[in-house]
DNA sequence: TCCTAAGCGAGACGGTACGTCCAGTCTTCGT
DNA sequence: ACGAAGACTGGACGTACCGTCTCGCTTAGGA
C-alpha cells in the first residue's frame, strides 16, 4: 500500500504539520512517512482504533517512536490524517438530474462504510472528536467538509436547475441526508443496503421540494 | 442522586449482566450499586468520559474496586448502564396530532443532548460500541431501543389516524428523524437549536407522507 | 488426617486463644476446627506457606471464612498452631549414654526436616516471627521450647552423670546443636544427612567437654 | 547513599539478571538502578520488609514502576540484590592466629545482625528462599557464599599452619560456626552478645581440633 | 416444647498491592 | 542532524488477597 499512500500524498499535497527542514543533516524519509501512515491504516483495519498503539504503529512501520512523534502530535492526529488520505478524492457527480446526482453521492458515501478500514476508523474518530477540539476541527475540515462540499454543489446545481426550491437550507439538507447513514452505521453497527439509501434520498428530496 | 438512581433502578428493573445470585451468601448491596452508578455519572459530567478512571469511580462511591468489577466487566459496560438510567424514562407524547407528537419526541431527544453529561457520554459510547459487540448490544437494546420504540409508537398512531401512509417504513422513519440529531451532535459538536428540529420534522413528515 | 488432628488436640489439650463460650447458643464445631487445621497443613505442604490463602484454607476445609477468623486472628496464628500440633509430641530419649541421647534427639529433629510439610512451614515461620512479636512468642514457647526443653533435659542428665562439665552453658549447647541443623535447612535448602548429624554431635560434645 | 551504591556496584560488577542489552537504543540508567536499590534499602530499614511496596520503592526512587520491573522480577529479587550490596565487601582477617581470625570473622558477622536494616532483611530472605529457588540461588551464591568463602580461607590457613587437623571438614566447620549465629538471630529474635560469640568459637575450634 | 443466642456456609464488602501496559519524552548509537 | 532502538516517568488497568460484614440456616440450652 505504500505506493498508493505516496501517490495519494502527492496528489493531495498532504504535508506534515512540521515539514522536512531545509537545513543540513539527513533529510526526513518520505518512506518512513508513508510507512507510518500505512501501518496506522492497516492496524486500525486489523485490531480497531482503540487497540492500536503508537508502539505498534512504529514497530509495524519499522520506525522509531520518535520518528512518529516528530511528525504527529499523537495517535489521534495521526489516524485522522491517515483516514483523510483514504477519502480525500471524492468525485462530484453532475449528470444533469438532481435526484440522480444526490443518489450517486450517497452511494459513494455508502461504499465508504462498506470498507471495513474506513468504517472502523469512523467510530473511533467520533470519540476522538469529542475528546479534542483540535481533532474535531481536523475531521470536520477534512473528511466531513469534503463530503458536505460535494453535496452542497449538487444541491446548488439542483436549485439553479429548478429541481429544488431556491431557499432550500443546505445545512438542513446535509443533515437529513448524511445523518441517517451515520446513524445506521454507528448505532446499528453496519451499513445500509442500497435500497434503503434510495428510500432516504427519495424521502428527503420529496420533503425538501414539496411540489416535486 | 442515589435516591433517584435507586428508584429508577426499581422502576426499570435494571439488572447487571451478572445479577445478585439467588443462592446463599451475603447479597449484593443495592447501596453500593447505586453509589457506583451515581459516581460514574457525576464523574463523566465533571471530567469527561476519557478522564474517568475505575479507581476514581470506586473512590468517589466509597467502594472497593472489586465491588465495581464484580458487577461490571469494565469502564464501558458501567458507563453504558449509567447512561441507560438517565434516559430510561422517556414519556411518549400522545396529543392526537402526529406532527405535534413527533416534534415533542424530538425535542425531548434534543433536551438530552443539551445536558452536558449525557452528551459527553454519547460520543464515548459510539466508540465503545465499535469496540465491543457486547456493549453495542447493551446500548442498542437499552438507550436506543427506548427511543426507537417511543418513536415507532407515535408513528403507528399516526398511521392508524391516517396522518401517515399505512405502509410507512418505521426503520426508515426512525433513521430519518434520529440520524440528523446524532449527526449534528456527534459531527458538528453541539446540539441543534429548536428551529432546526422543527425543520427536520417538517421535512421528514412531508417526505414520508407526500400528500399531507 | 482429621482423626489424627482431633486426637492430637485432645492429647495436648490444645485450645484456641478464644475458646468456645460456655453460655447459650450453638457451640463451636470441633469438626470445623480440625478441618481447618488439616486444610492449613495440607495446603502448606502442597503450595508453600506464602501461597496459602485464608480463602483457600476455608474452601478446602469446607468452612466459611468467618469460622476461621472466629478461632484465629490471622493466617500466621493459624499456621503456627497447625505446626505446633505436628511437633507437640517429642519423646525425650534416656538411654544412660549422653552421646547417644543427644544423637537420638538430633536425629528426631532431623526427621522433622525430612518431612516436606514441616520443612516448608519452617521457613515461613521464621519470616512470620520477624513480622510479629506475637507469633515469635508463640513459636518460641511452643515449637522451639519443646525442642530446647528436651535437649536441656538430656544435657542435665549428662552433667549429673559426669559426662559433661557441671558448668556447661545450656544456652550455648542448644545453639551449637540446633543452629547447624537450622542453618543447613534454611540456608542450603535441604536437610543434613545422618552422617553429618553424627559429625555435629561429636564435635559439639567434644567442644563442650574438653576432657571427654 | 547513591554514591556508595554506585561504587559498590562497580567494585563488585553487580549485574541484574537481565543486564542492559548491548545493541542500539537507550542504555539503562545507572542512576535509576542505584536510586531503586537505595530506596529499597532505606524503606526496608524504615518500615520493614513486609511493609515495603513496589509502588513505594518506585516513588521514593523517583522512578516509574516499569523501570523497576524491567530490572527485577519482583520485590524479593530486588531486595536480595540490595542486601547483597550491603554485605559484598567483607574483609578476611589474617593475623597469623587461627583462633583470632575466626573470632574476628564471627564478630564482623555479628556486627551485621546488629544493624537493624540487615537484620530485618534476613528473615524475609529466608522465607523468600523457600518460595523461590531463583532467590535461594541468588542469596546462596552472593550473601552466603561470600561469608563461607571468607571462613574457609581462614580455616585453610589454620590447617596449613597446623592449628587445625588437615582433614577438618570445611562444610561442617561452616555450619558449626554460622549456624548458632543464625539460629540465635532468627529464632530468638536478636543478636548474640560478644561474649557468647567467644564461647561459640572456643567450643567449635576445640571440637574440631581435639588436641588443641 | 419452644425460644433464643450463637455458630454455621457462603460470599459480598472496603482496602491495598500486585504486575502489566500504554502514552509521550528522552538518550544513545549508527548513518 | 537525521534515523532506529529502546529506556524513561507516570498513571490506569484488572486481579487477588486480607480481614470484616451480612445473609438465611442450623443447633444446642434454658425457660
């Protein structure tokens, strides 16, 4: 997976908060960076967020713990970033049909929950967000913002097209659509099936656009 | 709070997973049981879920650690039950007006998130559910089931009354209504305001009952 | 072994420090008393003094812990008394030959160390004596005093007979004879063999009675 | 006392059973090692062997518990080594007079029992030896061996000089001399006085060397 | 004969030490 | 001046044992 991580890092211009210094001495190893992220993701996938330890990540990555802490301030920050890599790229559908666009977006979203790695991360992150405002901020402005931005784009095109009322509240819409998916995954412990996603989209769009 | 806990325990017939044995020997102390739950709730309220320790709970309850571990297998199980007590009693509104009933239920739900103690517990529990199927089961069949049962009752009365289609999917309805509240609290870090809850209820009921 | 304990108890008129009260109420059970002592001895034999627990003794004896604590103040007191039973009866030889008498006494003593139960008790008791003056007193005035009294009797007969100087110091003699046996057992971890006991007796008697 | 401990450690090349690995990584701290031993000795002196706790030692040494357990497997092992340091250095007298040499050795030995710290350790160690063959081995090959080696040296010089028979059994001699001191301390709860030590030495040497 | 006080087995109680584990930091090498 | 390795402090974890305290139930003696 190292290759994938490296290429995603490049694509998304991911940078550590403390980037490689330019001065003399041995430069930081990109390999170490990628190995740590890979190890973090793999371990979360295997044993779950809480059972992951920094010692474990360092050992799996073949790296000293100091090398981890030189780049991230703690376990949560590291895992947030690792998760961010997995979800950074999210295509925004634009088929000309609002209902179709929303549905595609939701199914992409659903696919994420069907991946055990991402799914397992999710619940840990929710707790981490409650513990630390810094993490909450990171998650909101990464993971969540990407999703909400995509959804908002689709809804705005829909409003421009006249499929939705011009005054539809994007915050309300986001919560009506994303909320049920989260609820189902976090509370009932597994992803929805596709038919249920269809039902959610149908009901929410109908609820938002009474005349439609 | 001990009194309240004791009476709630009685009312709800809350029992530990390993209830007092019926055989010979000194019976388990109800006072200790209540004191532990009280201490757990108070400490979560004061220092947050993660900073709570079993030693701290035992000390605050004036109880030995063994007495805690005799009843609960760990911190999470204990806190799950403590949370369950707080939310066990939830009045089911029945005003004759479906929209009004759903709204009242949601506002009761909202009130829970506005209480820092319950709110703080929630995110920890979500993570705990992901860690352990036993906890997940406990939360689902307590905390969650109570809420969903109440909601379902209201919807069924609504369907009987003709306010909602007879074939409305109760699972879908539950997720459409509860999901946004959870999403907002867990992801955006604070409860909705009442106006937003009105918006959610209006949109969802409209989405479920197109002709209404 | 219960039978043996009961009969030894009777023979030696062993009584607990807090004997059954004479008043009304159910009298203390002799069976329980003997079962506890037996269990204590057996467990020491099997797992060693330190690994013995009061819960273990009570369980093995088929007795409640309160029944144990009603009779003895703690583990050490109980084990001291249990050991006392094993060694209460010690025949004092009187063959008319001082060297022979001392030797017989020492070999009896030796036999005690060769019994794993008594041997294992011994080292635990030494530590217990250091911890508590009450135990030290109990051991000294039971276990130890019995041995030293026997030895002193033999030496006095020897002095009367003219085999030993009249002014031989009985304290010195006791320590010269018993010391090496203890030292060997406690420090080197096993009993002397009989030949070595012969050597000790020969050297000590010669040292005490220069002209002999 | 840290200085003293460190210098004794160096002099005697004392090493933990699990010595600092030679490979990469941070080496074990000599300061921590010495601080732990010092704390152990001081605490035994102050509160007695049984009341010493590992938490207490770690706290007094200003060290985490893991640092203690990385070096020693438990309380007993630690205290054995601490005691070993106290008695490592024992001068072997060589005055040219065998009786005098033995007496000096015994009085040095006696002095040890007169120190409350060492004395208190002793009885705990005896019990520890019975519990664990590893501890027994450590005590025998340290504490005890040093004493017995010194005594043997003196006796051999005496035999060479003709003060003692050439065939005197060194094991027998050791036990005859050391046994009474141990017996007195462990069983009667206090050290001999010097006059009694004179008596022991006189009797034992006379017993070993009949013609002397 | 019944009452009543004390003992009985069982096991929970408050405490306390144990030995393990992890987080986040620091220190030594070797590269 | 980086890298890996691993020891460092600190503190929570869950277990085990101690000596005490209830439970509901015998089991005598005295009334």
